[in-house]
C-alpha cells in the first residue's frame, strides 16, 4: 500500500515537471482552413502596468482570392487599414467581399484583458511611484508580476473544476549600461550587448493553480525581481508578449502512467536550464531589429511627408499650366489683332502717301499761277478727298492696333505671373526632392546595417535594392525639375522681351496719333481754304500761305507716319520672336511635366517596396520573438539524455497523478479552442497574441498642441501607434 502511494507521488512529480518544462517548446499546429484569422492585441500600459489603451488588428488571409467571407467580431469602430473594401455588418456578424488574398482591419474594444500586469519600484528599500524617482540615484529594485484573470470552469472526471486558460508570457526588460550597473535577477543570467542589459522572463500565470501544484514541488517563478545600482533613473518600456497557445507536450500529451513520462523528463530539464540564456539572446536580437524597424518607419514617415509636398507641387504645376495656356491664348489673340491692324495701317499709310503726293503737287500748281486756280481747286478738292479717305483708314487701323496692344500687355502680364508661380512651386519641389534624397541615403545606411544581421539579411537585401531604385527615380525627378526651371527662365525672358516691344509699340502709336491729329488739322484747313478759293479769288495769296503751311504739316505727319510704320514693323518682329519663345517654353514645360509624372511613378513604386519590406521586417521580429534556432538545437540535443537522479529525488511531494493528467488534457483543450480575443467565426481557424508596452519613464516634456494637432494625431490610428511603439 505504501509502495503504491509512493509510486503515485513519483508519477505526479514527474508529470508536473514534464508539463511545466514542455512549455518551453512552442510547436502548436492548426488544421488548414480556407480563411485564417490572425489577431494582434496592442496594449499600452502605465509605468506601473495599468491598462491605458487597446487597439486590435485583425488579418484575414486566404491562399487564393477571398471573394466573400463571413466573419465575427466584437470590435467597435472597425476600419479597413489596407484596402477600400467596406464590410456589411449585422451586429457582430460582418461580411467581407474582396478579390484579394488579405484583409487588414482594426478596431477598439473595452473587453477585459485575460492577464494583468503589475510593476512595482523600490528605491533604497522604499516603495515609490515611478514618476517620483526619475533622475534619482541609489539601489533600485523592480518587481514584475503577471497574473492570469481568465478563470474557466471545466469538467475533470465528471467533477467541475476551476482552471485558468494557459498563457505563455514573455517579458523583456532593457536596462542601459550607462544608467544601471550590478544588475541581478532572481531568474538567472543577464544578457548584455555592450549598450543594454536584457532580462527575459518566461512565465505561465495560473498554471500552478490549475494543476494544484505545491510551491516546493516544482521551481516555476511567478514573478521577476531585478536589483541594480542606478544613476539618474530613467527606464525604457517593458515589452510583454502573451499567447494562449499551449506548447505541444509531445509524449506527455497522451501519457497515461508515469513510465511513459519518465523518459522525457531529463531532456526537458536541460532545455529549461538553457532557456534564460537563449531567450536573452532572442531579446537582444529583438532589440536590434526593433531599433532598425524604428529607423525604417521614421524614414518612411519622412518619405510620406515629402511625397505630400511633391504632390502639392505637382498640383501647382498643373494649375500653372492652365494659367499659362490662358495667357498664351491672350498673347495669340493680341498677336492676331496686331497683325491685322499692321496690315490695315500699311494700306492706310500707302493711301496717305498718295494723298500727300497729290497735295504737294496741288500746292505747287497753286503757287505757280492764279490762271490755274480753277483747275487747281478741282484737283485740290479731289486730292483732299483721297487724303480724307486715307486718314480715316489710318484712324481705324490705329484703333485696332491699340486694342491688340492692350490684349498683348494683359496676356504678357498673366504669362509672367503664371511663370513666376510655376518657378516658385518647382523650386519648392526641388527642395523637397533634396530632402527625399537625403532621407533615402539615410535609409540606405540603415539597410546596410541590417544586412549585417543574419536573421534579416535577405529582407534587408530586398529593401536595399528597392531603395537604390527609389534613389534613381528621385535623381531623375531632380534633373527634370532643373530642366523645367531653365525652361521657365527662358519663358520669362521671352515674355519680358515681348513686353518691352509692346511698350515701344505703344510709344510709337502715341506719336502716330499726334501726327494724325496734325494731319487732320491740316486737312481741315485745306478744306476751308478750298471753300474760300471760289468766293475769294483775291485771297489767293493769303490762301497760298495757308496751303504752304498745311503742306508742311502734311509732310511732318507723313514722316511721323513712316516712323511709326517702321516701329510697328520692328516691334512685330520682336513680338513674333517672343511668341516663339513662349511656344518653346510651353513645350519644355510639357516635357518637364512628363518627366515629373514618371518620377512620381517610380517614387510610388519605391514606397510600395519600402512598405512591403517594413511589413516583412515586422513579421521577422515576431518570428524572432517566438524563439531562435539556437534554443531549438539545445532542446533537441537535450532529448538524447536519459532519466536523471534529480527527477527521482523530486517525486515525493505530489499526489493524484490521474487528476493532474486529466487536468492537463483540459488545459490543452482550452488552449486549442481559444481562437481570438474579440471573436471569430465558428468555422474559421484563428490565433491571437497580446503585445504590451509600458510607458517609458523619463523626465516629462511639456509640449503645446492645439486641438487640430491633437485630432490629427488621434486620427493616425493603428499604424502610427505601432510606429511609435517600436521607435522608442
């Protein structure tokens, strides 16, 4: 009887150790399903571990196009964060329709978390609030404890029993060597990379209570306690990852007696002793990767900001092109009007010359003899009519030229304004492109550093190649921008030359109008003299004086008319040259606009590649957090060891073997059926992980933000929160 009791204790002892140790191996597998749901619950905590904010991100994935899928979610304010699809919601049931393989959406929840985090701080053996020890020095003690709050009622051998959903929790503390020294932990070794000291704590909250284990039956730490000498205390965030996945217990899962369990005890024991060192290295690798993710996300934000500036510049360029087209139309209309007026002015000048020639001949005839007065008067009347006709044509042509000059001046002014706006907008674009090139160079350096990390080298190579292509696109964009500014300079010079020609033309027209007035005045006097000739033959001599004076004025007017015609001809040539330069400038502007479009296409492609690289790098960080090959190798090597004496020495303190085995089976069932935190369709496979981060403890910084800035920050949503999470 005593022997059976002893054997039962041995079996219980072995079973407890086996189950606890097997938690170190995470190889859970799920049956394949058409659509899989992967949920990430991101939680921000205060420095003491109290919950602040929860953002939940869900990823629906299918190996082929999703088409239509029914989902279940308890989330509120659901937003599609990587697509245009909008779900059809009926309560908690939602239907997605998509021709893609993936849907990413996020939302919020006020559901109670299944685990609770507590962080306590002691300075010189006195418990203090974290904000009260910032900048202080002394002997620091930090105590971290994770409690399981997800209590379930299960049936074990026909009896109801309360157990806790099994959670595997990994907590990581990073303590800078410049601030913390003489660091010690109650769970084992502290790992350092020269700058930071990492402590990884693996815990299984609620497991002892579920299996009804006595505290001395198995060494399963329930809290992490770290002591150190601190100088000017500040502390980076504590990172905590939890998953309800229960590791595959292998041979223990189907065990029915102690003999089947003893064979695996020693290998699990050795693996347990190596966990602290391996998880420390995992933590160190995670920190390197997280830092680089922060740099990459920062570079992506700079690129995103600069791309917005570039888009604004492109919009301004399009608006400027429209204004330039309007101005070009006005210039074209003015040129046509000026050409038409010039032709009419030339015809009127020819008529004026003929009239002046006849007028001069009549004056000479009048001066030669009074006998020819009658015939001279008739001829004078005839020539005066021709002169009047010519002057009327000149007046009409001059008016048309003035109208053309006004249109030309207005068109030139609009063109100058449009060219100035285009040039200023393009210069801002070039400045933005320079910033992009600098940001790209920084990202290339970050990628080169990542290439040195073996775990992410392949991803870093792909990211480096995308950044090189992106830089080529940016350099092409820079060259096309410089060509466009040079074309705008030529356009401005051409328009200024055209304005100068227009000013000279206006001066010539003013002079021409004065001469036209003088000619009109002389023609009037000539008409009066002609009328006076017949009734006053005695006044022939006096009339001849007026005739001679009118002839002189007519000669002066003819000279002014000829001078004006020459200026019109010269300015028309300059106007034609200016119009040609305008046309050439618009052609160069179109070429630059095309180059800008191509550069934007390359830039967008680079951003897409960068986004994919960031997502892959983030996935790599999660995989690295799950374990490393070194840990796996150590666990496998431990499997070759046989039962140890220590396992036999520990079998005297437990009871009720069968109850432990059955409870273990219930825990496995809870783990396999947990699904997700915020709900899942019953026919869908799902996984969930909780990613928690405490606030960084540092000197408060007062920042002034208006309501708009605060609103904009909140609107950034999950991806901004995620970037901030890993950038600190």
